[in-house]
C-alpha cells in the first residue's frame, strides 16, 4: 500500500497583468485638454464673477474674499462629487454631460445674477454670499468634477497612479493660471462680461457635444438621463443665453475696473452724474464747470478758494480722476492752473472725454496708472494742492491710506501747500479716525470738515481731511464753507485731537481699511 502523497502547496500563480479600471483610457492629449480647459474655465468664471456682482454689492475685500471662498468651495465639492460618481458610473458617459451642463449653468448665470442683484443690492454679508454663490457655485462645481472623471479613466495601470494624478493635477493648475492671466490682462479689457460668459457657455457646450460624439464613436456608451430630459436641458441653455442678452444691465460701459454709467440730471439738462458700480461717484455740469453739486466737492472747492489769492494759478495734483469735477473747477476759477490727474482706470479717462466734457491739454494732463506708483516720480516741493479722491467702490484703496503714502504726498507738496483727502466712513467712524491719525503723523497742521450728524456717529458720510506743514487758514475756510455749505462743521486743534483719540496710524505693514470700515 503506497503511502499517501503529502499535501504540497501549489506554486503561486503568475501575477495577472493590470486590467483597465474603466475601459479604454482617453488619449493623453485629450485628457490633458479636458483638465486644462475645465480648470481654466473655473478661473474665468471666478474673475468675471467679481465684475458681475460688483454693481450690486460693491468691490470690497469682503466681496473679493466671498468670490474666492465660494469658488474654492465649488471646486472642493465638485471634485469630491466627481470622484464619487467616477467610482459608481462609467466616467466615459459622464464627461460630456458635465461639460454641457456647465455650459448651460454658465449661460444662466448672467441673467440670474442681474435679476437677483436688484433684490440683494447692498453690503449685507448674507446678500453678498448669496449673490456670489448664484454667480459661481453651480458651473464651477460641474467643471471641477471633470478632473476626477478624467483621472479615473486614465488609471489603466495602478503602478502609474502617482504619475497620472500628478501630471493631470499640474495640467489643471496650469489651466487655471493661464485663464487667470488671460482674463485679467486681455479678456476683461477687451470684452464685456456678457460676451465673455456667453462665449464661455458656448465653448463649454460645443466641447461637451464634440466630446460626446467622439466617445460614442470610440466606445458606444449610453448617455445618462432620458432623451426628454436632455432636450429640456438644451432648451434651458438656449433660454439662458437669450436671457443674458436682455437681462437688465447696470453698465453703459465696462472699463478695466468699473461698471460705469453716465446719467442726465432731470432737473439740470447739462448736469451729468457718473455712477461706478451703481454708486454715485461724480457730478459735472457740462455748461458750468464752477457748479459743484456734491457736498464734499464744495468743501474741496472752499479749501482751494482760500489756499492762495483769488485767481492765482496753482500746480495741482489729483489722486483719482473720476468725473474730473475738481480739475475743471480749478481751471475755471484759477485760469492757468496746471492739473495733473493720476487715474488708474484708462476707461474712465476715455469716458470723461466722450461724455463729461473733459478736455486734456496744457492745463489738464491725465496719467493712467496707480497713484501710489506714480507719485513717487513727482518732483519734491512741486505742488501747491494735492487732492486725494481715489476710491475702490466706496473704500479708499488701502495702499493710498497709509503713513508711507502720506509721506510721499508731503514730499511733493510745497511748504505752504495743502493736501485734502476725501474719505467715506460709517459709525463707529474707526477709519476716519485712523486716517486722521495717519495724516497727522506726517503733516504738522490738520483739520477735518464733516457734517455734524456724521461726527455724532448718527450716519455715514463723506469726510474731508485737510493737511499742511504751514498753519491752515482756518478762519478763511470757515467763512467760505459758510457760503457753500452752512451746516458743515470744521474741527481743528484740541477738538480734533479729542475726536481722533488713540486711533491707529495705518502703515504699509498694517492697514486693515476694510475691517475698520465695517459697521459694528
């Protein structure tokens, strides 16, 4: 009897070759294009969204932060959802619908924002977040889902997972960088927001249709959803594109920085109001440059009227042009005055020439650029009057509100010259106090012009800071103010010191302007 054969462990089977996870991978070039294109489209949406919501909620740090935050949230949820779907459905059948749906959502975005913006207008945080979400979230989330779907298709060999994910992630980042630079430097300057969004919507739709046609030829895959649903979505996309062309548009012209509109004063046929992002910015009378409509321009005019003997020409520098109201006033009241205007928005200069009676020449020279950069090139002791009237929406740009900027202004101001700065603030008036402390850190003599109600913290208003290294002609200023705006107050000396208190001096290292402006 033979002994039983002992159990012998069978030799290990040869490792099976890696199998494709989801069928045939996309060509590398197509995969790279889809990731580059979808990631870039998200950044185009993010950049244009700031221009869409600006006319309704302003262009402040809070609005900018909301756009960035909502876009990042959309990218996170879109990528998460795309990855989840890629593990449960064949990504080949999801890629084309994702692009088409993103195109439809993009087409619908513009009319939705413009109609909702009229309801949510203002600076409330809840309104800002809701309007930004309507502008960005859905199309950005759909586009963010494209990358994980493509990644899943490309993972045919698990030994190359790191290489595939790293390469596509890098390509997506490059797409975002390219789109950001292209939109910021080219598209926004050349095209209206409506054109950018409609073009992007069409491009996404065509890309999705073309991709679906290609994939079905390569490997037939049933598209998700019944045909009736797909037809309804197509109609929705066309309706969105159509509404985009008829939705209320708050802009006559879109410049590189602003949504601008010029309106005619119904009570003064030659009066024109310049609105920037729906905020009343400037008023000019085409027939009478001496007419000053807004209170703060009357205050500037009053200071300028007594800064030198009547009729004497001045060398004036204006930080911010807007409607060019004050330069036109100085030219009319002091013939021969040399006005140099630093205006960051070249589109406003063109608009002023076309509709606001601005005529550049020997007495008015407009220089397009950032005032902080340009003032450094001005000669020392070269200006009799410096007017600070630059705003981003209703906020003085922080880099124009610091001690370092005030020091540059003092450098170019002649020893007997005057600096006036227009500031907007709201109770509890933290920003105007800080800005007064900042200007006083550089100028020996400072005064403040403001409505009594604003000084009592009962309402927001314009404030005018007046600074000089020479004693200010306060009595002459008071007398002139009594003629142009009898109810306004002028603070100086101990009264002003008590008002400022221990306010923060703003510096380039720390200037939380937007936070100081936030109401308590």
